[in-house]
C-alpha cells in the first residue's frame, strides 16, 4: 500500500550505509520529478542534476574532500565543537568517517545544480539574495520524502569550500553560472543498518502565539 504524505515524511531518515542494489531508472526519474514540483525562487526552475554512475568519477570527487582521521582525531575534532547533546555527538561520530564510502556506495549519486547570479559565497546583503539556494533545498527535501515513500533513503554532503566547489565543477564540467550546494546520495538500506536516535521534538514547545514570550506551555494553542 502506498504511503500518504504524512507517512512518507515520518519515514524519511538519513542513510549512509547502502545496500549494493541499484535504483531502477524509471523510479529515480519519478523521484526527481517529485523534486521538481518544489517552489522556485524566480519561476524559471533553473535546476539540473549530474548523475554520477562511473565509479572512477565518484573516486575523483571523493579525493576532492576526503580527510582521513583516526578515531582519536575525530573525537578531538568533535570535542572542539562542544556538542552538549549525546545523540548529536553520536550522529557526527558515525557520519564523518562515512562521507567517502556513502558516495562511493550509493545506489544513485547526484550533484544538484541551480542557476545563480554571482558567487553564492560572495558578500550578501540580505536573505533575499539566497532565494535560489533556498529553492534548491526545497527540491532536495521533496526528493528525500518521495524516495522514503519508495523504501529509498539518502543523505546530503555539503560542498563546503571554494576549493571543493572548483574540484566538483572541473570534474563534472558544470557551467560557471550554476552552483552546487551538495552531493545527494540515495539508495536502499543495508540489512544490518543501525538507525541512530534522533533528537525528539515536541511541536507544542516550538509554537509561539502572537509573540515569542519564553517557553510555551505544553499543549498550548
């Protein structure tokens, strides 16, 4: 039985441990079509995806960002970030070492691209100037929810530095008037995958009525 939209949103989880099972072309196309239903900042839908199937191309991309760390070095890095929540710490402890393997092993690897006027990392004067960037993330969330409804899960890896951006652009021959916010890895979960605990949220504690006046009362409307 197909999931309804609320079930699909609830099912969406971040996955970094992929089974060696490809995603059928027709199904990947259907998932991407759902992404393209997202709202767009300028009504032009200037969105493209580079699908990276060649293992050698994936290896080239990984070489552009991968930094090997021992567990001790990783813990030292995370300790420097001063994370107070144990679940957040566990997520990063699990995630950082898998940034390369999740890209190499994904059933489908995509690099989303959006039309951009000027450098995304240049000096910005208002949030309005990030509208194209925000629209791309709406596309990505549509994709992740649609994928979850099909039993497919994924993860994004931010393309975080100018050097990494230049490496991705050069490797994949992406035009200069398009920006790439992240990698998007999709696939089926391995049989032995362990889903880490997410930080629970009580929506009643996050709703403020008329003004932000401190912590709302549980159950308030």
